[in-house]
């Protein structure tokens, strides 16, 4: 399992690197066939004084599924790492709980993986940082390049659920166009399709 740790507005010293790797060391025991783990640690300044510390963990499975957990904390980056790790355990549990359906095997665990994987231990739950604690500016604070993989609408729903997002951009395998899937507040999903 390849682990990459990056920092933005936060220094990654040897102690923090070792702490983070130790927290992630067991992920592949709970979910076999992880190909890559990426940890992004960052610090955001706020107008209220105390900085928001963010830990985002992205796990790439060998069959193409992506699981992501992000948590925010104040005070110590280790708190954000702990919360994000616990959140990732919940994502793995969801991934393992899915049974492979025809055409969606990459978004669910196989019987072999379930037989190899250890049970995830009980973990604590934490409250999330409220939006009003964050900087309320209307500027772009992050740009992200993503790989738009070709998939069906059902696969996109599965991937969005594994990521824990409210929206997901993907290349629609049937139309060859970029689509945006989103969760509707009234329930169900919506799909944004660009007009030619």
C-alpha cells in the first residue's frame, strides 16, 4: 500500500509523517487490494482567530473505486487525522457491505476480499465543524484536477456514495459527455447534462 502525505500551509515533519502512517497502517487489513492512499493536510485561516485544520484521506482500490474522508478540527492536526481515519473506517464498512451487482463490481468488495479482511474495530464518532466557523469569503480557495472515468449513471451513484459527496462529476460511458450527478434535498438524485 503506497501512502503519500502532502501539506498545504502546514509543515509535515518526521513525527507527523510517522503518526499519520501509523494511523493508516491497518487500512489494508480492513480492506485488501488498496493500491494507493493519499493524505492531504492543510490549515485554513479564519477571521475568528483559531485556524481550521483539515485532514483528507483518499483511498484508491485496485479495481478503481475511490473512498474519501475529510474532517476538520481546531487546535491539533492529529485530531483531524483521527476523525478522518474513523470516517474512512465507516466508508470501508459501506464498501464492504455492498454486494457486487452486474456491471458495478469495482464499487463493491468481492467475496475473496471479505474473507481476507479483518473486522473494523469499534470507533468513536465526532461532531463536524460547523460552516459558520469557516471563512465565508466568495473566492476560489481550492482548485482540483480530477480524472473523469467513463462509467454508467449507476456506477456514478455508487462512487459518489463511497466518496461521501453531495455531487460527482463523471464521463458518461453511454453518451461520452461529462455529467454531474447530485443528491437532491427532496430525496433521490439529479443529473446535470451539458447541452450541445
